[in-house]
C-alpha cells in the first residue's frame, strides 16, 4: 500500500508538452510545404529555361546553316549522316514534319534533335535523336503548328497545371486557349487548345504546353 503522503505520478501530457508537440508538428509541416513549393519553383524555372534555350538553338542553327534543324537538306552531307534519314515531309521546305513527341526516328521532328546535337547546340551524343526530358518527367519537342499557333512551335508535356500556368503567365497571357503560348490536357499537341481558358489545378490534369519560338 503506497504511503499516504506520496503523491501519485500524473499520467498523460501536460498542456505545455502538448503545445510543444503541436509547435514541432507545425514547423515540420511548414518545412515540408515550403520544400514542395521550392521544388515546384525550380521545375518552373527549368521548363522556362528549356523554352528559352530551344528558341536560341533554333535561331543559332538558322543563322549558321540557313535552314531549320530537322529540315536541313545539307545536314546528311555535312555530317555524313546515313541513317535514319528524314522520311516525313519534304526536306528543305521550311516545315518540320512529325509530332513533337513522335516515336518515329525518321520524322523531321526527331531529326531536329540529331541536327542540333551534331551542331553542338544542345547536349547529348551526336548520334542521339531522342527528345530530351523536361523537369516534370515529360519531354520537350518541336513540330509545325499546334493549337492554331502558326509555324514551328516548341512543346513540353506532363506539366501539372500550376507549372503550365506559370509558364503561360511568364511568356504570354496566362490563358491556355489564346496567345503565343497555348495548352491542352493530355499529350496531343493538335489543332485545338484547351476549351477552358483557365488551367484546372485539380491534381489529375497534366498539360502539354506549346510556345512559338
């Protein structure tokens, strides 16, 4: 039997202890959210840099060779390219044939990367004609026309709505269906942009964003 003058040990947490735990949890959650935001901002910068770098590479190639990469009739002789040779479209017509994310190595939109790497304007092996990855686990590519934007366009896919809208706002008007930057949910850069002007950030939609150089 316990001595009557010995107080029983209190069980559970005191209010001060609970308050300390809640503060620690709040700090941890705040750090996690801040870390996620920093990651998102870094991805936005990387995707934006991809668009700017591709515009610069296209302009440099045209200044140097007087042709579009991928549609350059002199590329095969200049670098001794034997295979694959462009089979889609007409080489030298000023149009890059093929979709931005095509799987066909002979499309001009794939040869685009081969020519740029041969010219030393983008990184990668000089025999590599594959699309480079973007910061959102998608790819960057080019094609002629998308979402009713005339001429060559640069496209990047698998972009969450927050990143897609940030890119659109940085370079254009922030609306997915107008301007020089347009987008649609999915992976197809077809004739029609998103039917909704606003990007839908519901966690399920991922956009392909295309921009005129």
